[in-house]
């Protein structure tokens, strides 16, 4: 935590539960609700219905979050335990100024694809939003070289590709379960058919009863596998298939929104460069006319010098306005990037957890199926233990005997 700057009110009154106070790199105090991740410049009130008092407005040096300069505060500032205080160099100045202080600030930054980063030589450390979690919101700000071509891929595009790949993997898992269901259905069908086979149907006695139970157990097992396949469809395959049916459409909307903000940022940056060039030309013109007047090479009046000075001042004002619009656009893009990447992170966690739960359901159904299958053969085991060849022989002999008088020797 950075000590409050001079002139800022002393916040001696305790904040409401769940709120933390931080100072941005510009020295402006902001507040974070650690439960909802809500951020605000205004001090939250502990009494319902009493508006919070706004903090004093300050000239802001955009905070550096994983290398980015943006105007305003992060949309998701870090908690106290996870905050990393980073070095900040240079004064709080706008882009494109010709003054020494502003020139120094420009040397502290580098612009890549219209986005302003801290210069690695002057500002190597950065403040991460979630430094211990390898969060999406910290590591996908820059563009990455496309390994399949000479272009680049935006970091946000990589996140979208991962999300869409996850959706595809989920779909393929559902198809895999569908194939498993087909196997179960075919297996159940074959078991039921085999149970009706007449082979060895004439076996008699206790062994015949055990054999008949074996065939009946096949029919019972077929029923078990049919129920297993039905539960696989309703409790595993269907949820996997239907989870986030409109996911791809939602991702496209999200992609277009971030892309539009990036285009707006590029447009603002082009306006800054144009205004910077115009200012340089006006300053050069003013300097030239001033020199000509001093050495009396021109009959220009002092009014001409004032006119050139006014144009130069106007060009400077235009540049400041363009820089302010650029910073606003970059701030908006930054905030949307943080919000959206955290949402993508949440969706990915949700997807993985959903798949894990349904695969656990699959294994549970398998265990239940094995248990039911075991129950179908228990009657067979009982009858097999009762098989008695001597008793079977007695019963058969009683039923089929032809006589018990044995032959004797013939007499002469």
C-alpha cells in the first residue's frame, strides 16, 4: 500500500465489510469489493442510502497492468494479499508533448500495434491483477506472431480459440459417449437374442435348471445394459451436447465487441500521430518566422508572429485532446479486456467442472451396471451349488426305468 498523497483526505473511518482501499499508480485512491470485484472511485458508505463522497480528481499516469498503460483504474484491481507494487517512472504527462518532462515520459513507453506499453528498459516490472494464479487477465495483452504465417494473432483471439476448441472437445466427448451407447444397445440386443436360443434346452435335472437360469441371466443382463445406455443418454451425452448451445454465437459477439474497441483505439492513435505531426509543423513555422523577424530577413509584422503562435497553441491543444481521446479509448479497451478475459476464465472453469461431473456420473453408472450384472448371475451360482448328479440320476431312473430284474445264467 502506498501512503496517501498530500492533500488527500485521511480515511480514518473503517470501510464497510468486504471493501478494501488502494492507491493507483497516479496517487488516486479507489475501492474494491473483494466479494463482488466491484471497483469505484467513490468511498463506499457503511450506511444504506447515503451516497459515497467522491475522491478528488487527479492527473493520472495510466496504471501499468502486465505492461499496459491505460487511463483510469483497473476493472478488477488485486486484493491486498495479492498486490504487487511495481516501479513507475516518469511524470504524469500526456503523449506527444514537446516539453522535456513529456519527452521523458514518451521514452518510458513503447507503442506496439497502437497500444502503449511501458518501455522494458525503463519499466521492467508490472503490476499483475492476479499474480499467483496465471490468470487470463494478466498474460494476453500483446499480440503473438502467427506460427502459420507472417502476421500476428491478438492475445484475446488466442483466448477465443481456446474457448471454441473447448466447445469442440466437449462436442467430441458427447459423440464418444454416443458411440458407447450404441455398443451397449447392440450388446443388449445380442444378449436378449442369445437368451432365447434353444441350444441345450433338453438338459435335465438340477443341471438343467442351472442351465436355464444361465440363459435367463442373459435376458436380465440385457435389460441392465439397456437401462445403462438410456441413462448414459439422459445423464451424460445429452447434457454434454446441450451445454452452452449458443456458446459460439456468444463468443462471436464478444470478439466483435473487443475488435471494435481495438479498431477505435487504432483510429485514436492515428489521430494522435496526425496531431503530433501538425504541431511539429506549426512549431517549425513559428520558429522560422521568429528567426526571420530577428535577423530582419522578412517584413513580417509582429501580428504575423502572434498568428503563428496562436496556430501552434491550437495545434498543441488539438494534440492534447487527441491524446485524451486515445487514453479514454485505451482505458475502455483495457476495462473490457479485463472483464471479458475474467469471464472467459470463469466459463472455462465452469466447462471443465461440468465435464468432470458428467464423467464422474459415467463411472458411477458403470459401477452400478457392474453391480446389477453381478446380481443377475447370483441365482445361477446358487443353482450350480445345488447340482447333485446322484439325485439327478435317481430322479431320471425313477422316471425312465424298465425293470430291476437282472439276467441269470441259462440252465441246461
